[in-house]
């Protein structure tokens, strides 16, 4: 078998240069040992006749590895299968482990040399901003926070992310939404009192969220329950703020049996304090709900009319926490999803919503963050209106279009300004032109142009301005700031050390939180936590507090990994996480009190790294049970980069847990073993299920367990190659032993997100180079991100072809 390695080495010595697609003279002597090995292990299935999995290795030219464009994809597929030890399949003769690695490395070297000689950076299509990027771009352009979910429909996802250019289609209906959004945003940014009408906005607290402690770092110490939100007040004016209390089944306001004090605050300053309960007529308990008028309307006076200046402000309401506890035996909380809780009018008083109505008696603000951002000059300062308008529009267009603008760019905007000015004056003209900027294709799309006169299909370096846009949307999901745009405009972004320093600066900026939210939020399924719905019959303990705590734990964990520039291997081996009291109680960790999250050691708990975190364990389960298959699939796809093919149609489901022969419930492992007796299912499940079984000590919402349905949990498993995994610690050790595969998988996921397109076979050399460079610094996040920014697919593109 080692003759294969020697053969590949001779192929490399035969020549590593030349353009992709250019064939050279074959070297049959060098290829002979290789051909013998392929014939022995591979060609029985992958030949010109059978072509299993659509692949043939019978007629490929082994002396031209990486040099024939038509065969590069085949060789990359071979490398991928070798690295995953997926081929030859179990039960067939296999080379030994050392030869596996040497073969793969030799093939990779040949492919990488050929790719360096003739780079193929791909052809990304025109890229529409997704709605998160649109929101952030508006924020940075106009200093205005908008709710993108109200303005635009959700974006489709591809390759695991929602910023994939091929998926971000444009329809006439979406264009209409953009036009409506532009009109609304422009009027709010400038504070157009004639266009903004009073509305009612409602900020709600989820019904299944316990309000028995301090709910947020934005609420005062000594408070209980309530809500803190950032609310945008569009104009200087009067606003009515109303508090709505939570009702039990039958419309009873909860907790009226004793007085409750609730504070209303704006920007942390107390506006009012109300006392509710402890008086008024309450109906006697009855199986049939008959609430009194007082029980239905006790919160009608919890409102205030107050004058507020325009801007985004912190609005909050919370109860004063009464620490006294009545004597006697403490009753256990009923499940928040239970009928008992829904009917409990004596549960602690809770906030249902904060309603804001207005503005009334409103006027355009003289000053606001968005007006300061727009009006870089004013005609009354002795400047001609047209000259000032051109300054304003040039400044806005330069930042919105992410490039310097010329008179030719400003001319159509000036036309819009003049049209608006005729109808309503200077500010109306600016508002009308701003609307035009917000619907301009250069704002809504990221367009990269081919150099003039370039031949089709030629790789070329992006301009500094295009590279700046790629960089800012990668790290910030937004437009470049003034410094980055200025450096790129001078053509100095690629100057020695400049690009590296800009990346470091941008990662220190708070706008890089977008990388945490959008990349990790999708890669690690954090976005899915908001929509998971565990079955209350199976998991009565699950509530909104736990949902939020799970999501917050993983967000804080990955943020600490990136901010502290740790090794990406610490995603698997870190001995700490972040918990509050609710999550610590769920994990069985004692002496953690309050809703404040703090760093906590997890040594000896089996929860090291991501694999023990409830967010991922819950997102990869079914509503009423665990799913070894979903968990194993997630590990294969997101941590090892080796997803199985899609399941065939009409796959049978799991058998019922109740076993008619034994008279007992079958464990998940036993049910899966029955499922795998189908040959159609076995081929993929033999790779996925062992990985998932190793996490069976965690139930469907991540609680540690040793017994399931009266049977001891068996979290051991055997991989197809005979490797034994024993529980979550064994799975972690297995992944760390495959650190190169894990690092390449993370690099591929991050490159996919950075490029806004799927990683293709011709990108594999770049992925390997990024991973190799990061390995020299123990795979630190700074090295990984810098490697992506410096990579061929990120720095270059291929000219368009007919």
C-alpha cells in the first residue's frame, strides 16, 4: 500500500505548475503504483460502468492530479472521503491508518500546488443585502435603529446561512417593501412631523416566562419581573405609556390578593410608581371562572402621558421585590405550561406588556442622532441651499454606495432633492433624495465589477473598495466606516500591515458583535432556540427563562472565545461556561443565585465546551425526546464536515416506545437498533447514530440523566471503523483527535459566511491553507479570521463568462 504514497510523490516531482485545465505529458511509471492501489481498493465500485455515487476512478489520469479542471472535483472528493475514513466502506479491505493519512496529504499537496499556479477564486453573483445587513447599514448610515422584521420579510437560507447571494432573490413584492421601508425610514430619520401619525406599539413579555427575580441587567437592583426595551420615539412630543398586567385563565389579573408596587422608568429615570392589589372586590374561588370587574380592570390606571424628545431610549417597568415569604410549607411551582398555572389567579403579579401610544402634539426635533448624521451643513449658516444639499447628498451617497462619488452620481439625487424642495422646502427635498438613496441598487446590492478589457474567466484581485466592503460585511454585517473607506479610497488597504491592523481594529469594535450573532447564531443553531417547542408533557420544567438562559449561555461563551482570542479547539475543551441561577438549577450546579450570568467552572460535569450546552442539545432534539440521529448529523455536518447524503424517500419512522412482547418501554437506543435493521437506513445511520448516542446522557432539553424509562442510559457507541466512544467526554476526545478536520470544517463554515456563497471544490486548497496557517498559532480566532481575509477566494474573483 505504501507504494501509492511513493507514486503520488513522483507525480509531484514531475511538475507542480501550469494553468488548471492544461494537460502535460503523462508519466505512466510514476502512476503505476497508484493505479494498482486504486484498482485494489476503489475501482470495484467506482468504475466507468457502475459509477457508484456518480464517481469513477477507473479512467482518471493519475499523472495530472490537479491539472485537469474536469478532474479536480473528483480528486477533491477522493481526499474528502479519505479524510473522513468513509471509503472504502466498512467490511471492505482498507489500507492501514498511517497510509490513509499519507495518501490524503500527498493528494492535497498536488491539488494545492496546481491551485496556486492557476487560482480559481470563483464568481460570486450580485449580492443583495439580507435584512440584518439592511438594518445595520441603515443604523450606520443614519444613526437610526429600525426593526427589520416589520419592514422586510425573512430571508431564505442556504449552506446554513442567510447571507448567501444565490439565495437572496429579488421579487416585485420585495421591491415594493423596500420602497415602503425607504419612505418610512427617511421620514423617521429627519423627524417629519407631517408624515408621522400616532400609533400604538406593544412590547410583550412571553406568557411562559417566570417573573420572580430581576429580569435584566437593564432593570434596577431590588426589582422583580417586568421588561426593559429600547423604544424609538420618532418626534419630540407627548406619548402615552400604559402597563398591562398578566391575566390568568378567565381574565383574572394575577396577584391582586396583596399590594404590588411597579415602577415605570425612561432612560433609568423613574417616571411613576403605581400600587396595584390588596384592595377591591375579588370573587370567591369557583370551578367556573367568574372574575369581578375589579379583577379584570385593576390595571386600567397604570398609564402616564409624558413629553419625550426624539430618539431611541430605554423604557422599562418592573415590580419592587418583596423578600418576605409567608410562614408555612413552600408549595412547588406548577409548570408554567400547565393548566394549574394558567388558572392560578394567586400567582405572583406579572407584567404582560408595555404599550406606547403617540406621538401627540408633536414637532420635528431640532436635534437627534439621525439628524446630526444627515445634516452636515445648514443653509442658514450662510451656505447656499443647493451647495449645502450637494454636500449632504455627496456625504450620504459616499457612505451608502461604499465608494467615492462624482458629480455624475450626485446629479440624479439633486434632481430628487429639487423635486421634493418644490413641494415642501429644503428638508423635504433632502428627505426625498434620501429615499432615493435607500432604494438605489448600489445601496441594496453589493456589486463587484470586472476591470475593463479583461478576458472572460480570468482571476483578478478586487479593488480596495470592493475588498473593504467584503471586509465590513464579513465582520460587521454592515457598510464600511469612515476610516476603512478612507484607507480603501487611497488604495492603501493592501499596504504592508494595513489590512491586518484594520481587521484587528474592526474586531475590537462593538459592531463585530454581528459576527457573533450571525455566524455563530446560525452555525450553532442559536437562532433556532427561539422557535423550539418542547412538549410540556415530556418536559414540564421548560420555560421562557430557561430558553433565554440557554441562548445567552452559548452567546456569552462564543463571545468570550473570540474576544479573548482563544484556540478554536477550546470550543470543544473549554472547562468553563456562563450560567445564571435558572440555568445552574437546570444543570444541577449549586450555589449560583440571581439572573446575572457569570463564568462558572464545569470541570467534572461532562459539559466541557459546546457539546454540553443546553442550546445545542435542545435544538438537536425532537419536542418529546432526544434524537441521536439529529445530534449525530449535526456533529458530522458542523464539526467534522462530512454530512451524509439526504435520506431516501419514504423512510420508515421509529417504532413506538411500548414493546408488545416485553411489556415495557424501549429505550431510544433499542428503538434506533430496530430502525437500523432496514438496509436503506443502516448505511447512513451507522455513521450518525454512534455520535448521537454518546450524548444520550443529556435529555431533550439538556438535563443530565442516567436512567431513561426505567432503563440505565448507555452512552457508549462504536464507530464504523471500530473506534469506541464513551459518553460526551469520549465524543470530545474523538473530535480533538481529529483537530485538523475540525479546524478545516470551522474554516469552511466561516469562509462560506464571509464570501456569501457555498464553498466549492476549487476553494478546498484555500480552506486547507487557512487551516494550516492557523495551526501555527494553535488555531486562534485572530489567525483564522486573518487567514480568511488574506485568502484567494476573499481577495480575488474570476471575470464573468458568456
